[in-house]
C-alpha cells in the first residue's frame, strides 16, 4: 500500500515537472515563431491560427478552448486584429492570461501603429479602427516584440531568465544582420508602386519604401464593389504598378478580374509563417517576400 502511494506521488511530481514548461499560445504563427526563438527548448508554443487563415476571422473550436486553458502566456498582434474571437477565447482562459496580467501580451499596446483612421466610425465597417494591426511585417517591430516576449517569459519563468536573455541577444544580433542585408537586397524596390487587396502589407511597404496606389478593398474588411473595382482599373491604366499583391487567404475573384481587365500581375506573398511551404521562420518569411517582389 505504502509502495503504491510512493509511486503515486512520483507520478504526480513527474506530471508537474512536465507541466512546468511555460506554454505560449500565440494568436498568429509569427508570434509563435518569435516566442520559440526566445524560449527555445524551455517553452512549448502553439498558434491559434495558421498561415492560410485570415487572422481577423476564425471560428473558436473546442481544441482551441482546451489550449487557452493551459496557456501561461498569450502573444497577439492586438489593435483589434483578433477582436472577433480573442474575447471569447479568453473567457475560457485561466486568470494568468487575462487583460493586465503578465501572461497577456498584445504587441500593438507597445509599438506605434500606422494608418490610424482620422475619423472613427465603426458603422462604416472598417476592421482597422485602431490603426493597421498587421505589424509583424515591420522588421523593427519584430525586434521590439522579441524584447517584450523575453520580459514576459522571464516574469513567468524567472528560473530561466538568463537563458531567455541569451536567446534574445542571439536572435537580435542575427535579425539586425538580416535586416541590414534586406535593406541592400531590396534597394531596387524603392519607390515602386503596388496595389494590395487588403492592407496586410502596409508595414512591409513602408520599410521597403514602396508606395501603395490603392487597395481593392474600399475600406479594410469591406469587399470591393463593382464601382470601386472600375476605379482601381483606371488607376492601374494611368499608373501601371509593379503588381497587385495578395496574401494566401485573400479572395481570388476581384484580383483576377482586375488582372484580366488591365493585364496587371498578381503576386501572392506568404504574409506569415506557413503562408507558403518553404516559409518556416521569420527570416525565411522576409527573405522569400523580398525575393518574390524582386522577381
Ligand atoms: Zn487587416
């Protein structure tokens, strides 16, 4: 009997040790990947959405509910990107990941969002009321986010602070080197015009010093009307852009229509990790995106 109790106790202790690895639930694959860069083997990380999904709109499935229950840290873009589903998800999360707790990290709360609307009118249906939430395509924001994630992991798991700090240093050095390289490689793109479907790439285009002539969506989240598509077609005819750039989850119809009408090229960019098969980390995401635009 005593022996069974000792074995039982050992089993419980083993389980607790296994559970002690902080579990990071990211809202998007880019933050899962960044958390993994900083946490390495010391953490477990997963993402609520994958690279082929529109992060604005997902259905909260029971499997996701069970993930939020065991999350120690959530990392999301914020600025209302996840407003359609994160509140529901959080209702099922533990106390540590609620608003205001160390386990709750929305990167947009700490960085500068661009494209903040001058007049805020939700009745217009704009899904970027807090400014553009697609912040991970600004390489400088990636560095800031890495430091924020390191600070949170160190709060949640103080025993491993020095490892998290070392990983942050190593990542930042590699990222800064890559960033310097991207600036050089992408030089020919400077000043080039593109058209987007949704405003998914605004931070990237700002970094690359490229111009957005217009978007196929009249307002973020509003599918293009026939009248607006005709306007886009006439803009393309007056100022032919490099391409119409799209994410893996944008609807194909309007892009195809504009391409057929004007002969403009449509370029699909990966947008995030898993947006195309070879894009398996943040370095590959930027490498591949710049490569597609250059070709
Ligand atoms: Zn958006």
